[in-house]
C-alpha cells in the first residue's frame, strides 16, 4: 500500500526592504549603510551603487530581508539618515515587499499601450496591481470589464477641463493609487494634478518631439527621411514632455518604410518602453534627483 503524500505547507515569503539613497559622495558611505543594516539584523540580498564624479553625489539601491530586524519599519529610514549625517545632504526612500502597489491607468482612443500593460499584468509579468482605468473616451469599457476593473469615462472639453481633472484626482485618490500611468492619454495635465502625484505619473511618447510636433509626426518624419524611430518614457512634470527620463529605445528605419510601417514600429516601441518604465518604478529601481532619473539595473 502506497502511503499518501502530504505536501508541506508553503513557507511564507520573507519580507524585503528596498532602500533608495542619494547623498554627497564621501569615504565610508557604503560601509556605513551596509553596517547599519547588518548591525540591526538585516540580511543584504543585493546592492548597486553609482558615483557621479561630476556632481560628487553617491547613489545606492540596497535590498535586504527584515524578518529579524530589531527596528520598527517607521524608524529605519530616519535612523539611517541620521547615521550618515545631515551634512551629506541625504535623500532616501524605503519600500517593503509585502505592500502591493496600486496603479491607475489613463488612456484616450489609442489602445496599444493599455492592452499591452493589462496583458502583462494578467500574465504576471508586471508587479503591482491595476485598480482602475480612466479615459476621456468610452472605447475601452469592454477591455476594462474583461480585466475586472472599474472604468471611468470622463469626457473633457475646453470648458470642462478643470472639472474633469478634479474628477480624475478624486477617483485616483479614492483608489489609493501609488502610480498613475498615461497609456497614450492625449490630454495635457495641469500642475495641480501633477502635484497630487509627484514623480508618480509616467508618460510615453514617440521620439520625434520637439522636432515634429502636432498631429502627424510620423508623416513629417517620413518626409524628412528619418533613419530611426524611437520612444521615450518619463515622469510627467509641469514642463511638457521634459520630465526625468526612465526608459528609451530606438529601431532603425529607411526610405523603404512607409508612413504606416513607421507608425507600427513606433507603437511596438511605445509598448515595450512604457512596460519597462512601469516595471522599473514598481520594482523601486528609479531614484529621481532634480530632473534626472537614476535607474538601477
């Protein structure tokens, strides 16, 4: 008689903390940070550093287990900054692996980026969890329903722009979103909106700005005989399309490519570049310093 097999209960995953740190560069910074973690019972899983020689700044991403840490979560960050010293102009951010991040997605008529992101979430290829879709068009309601997400159709006109934006802010705040993704949302956001989600709004656009502005950038590029098509993902700021760049990519094209081909290649890049940027943010690999994004590998 074969004895029945009894599966062991799955072990609870250990909680990890991710520290993103920037400070004035100085001898002993790495030893101070790693020593602090070790002294309080943390187990370091990974560490990546960067030294900016031009600005004499030091950047670090440190991931460590905290199951046996002897400090409360709320005290880790301030005590570490105190240990490094105020005179080093320390800026840091801490995140914990057992807190799922909530994402709100904004879209207009074009669906390629929205569909790609939702597909990646369904397949478990992206961290975080989408919690709502907002659009100024009704086109994506079926996609939202398929993914089990609330869909907020908030049309906008020149006269109703302020009211529509306040409605969006209300929805996103009620959903307690950690990140807002502009999946080809073709409306300009005001400083009021961006102040509600600082360094937490990611935008995607083609690489032809500012050379080819307006509604037909690919035709303009075709007529100029461009040799590359690209896409840029960045944090949205009050300066239109000038925010810290998170991810970019390009592909070569030639005179043999039609306008339609250029558009298709551009859309493919937009999908991939936006997904990479969202993943980097949700994995706590991006540190914004002034108008520059330090993206750890």
